[in-house]
C-alpha cells in the first residue's frame, strides 16, 4: 500500500503482538496505532507485530482515506510494516531493517501457533494448521474517504 496509509485501527486482540497460542497478555478491543509502532524490534529480525482475533482493520492516511478490511464469518491475523517481507527475510540483524516508504500488510486467514519451537516443542495440535484438504478464505476491502 502507499506509505501514506500509516494509521492503523482494528478490532481484535491487542495491544501488543500475539499469536493463537501466545495471547494471554492480550485483550479484545478497538486499538489505534501506527505502522511504525507495530514493529517489534527483535535482535534477529523475524515475523512480528501479529494481531490475531481481528474482526476488522482500517489503514488510513492523515485525512482518513484508505481501506477497511474485514472477514464476514471468522476472524483473521494481520501485521503491517514500513518494510516488505523480502527485506525482512534478507535481514540478519535489526539494523538491516529500514523504512522502504511503503505500507506492507500481511493478512492471514489461518495462523499456526508458535509453540516454543525455537528452543523446545512444537505447538499443541490444536494450534497447528493442516492444508491437506486445501485452505481458502475470503476477505473484503472497503474504500474509505
């Protein structure tokens, strides 16, 4: 999205990042933030700033123009950053991430739990997503302003 769409409002779990199996610290509500504030500054760059349980998401510029995203029957997970997934994957250290003058938004209809796999076991089975029979979801975009 254009970099001007840096204002974020959403109804979901927040205000800090969360995942399906890592959300005890989160509450359901309407949150307002910015794309830059959503970044979690891990020493080794990785996927971050996810918000699960999201019912709707608005990304707008200073005048209120932008997009609203929602899913009709279920919630979704999202994150938004001023850099692309391509840069995130290339970055070896947090200093390698920089503002690419864009608003990169990831929307997921299915999100696997993290478990403690970086230093321990896989997620519990109820937090693992199987794509054996295929996965699909529908998301709606509504222009604002």
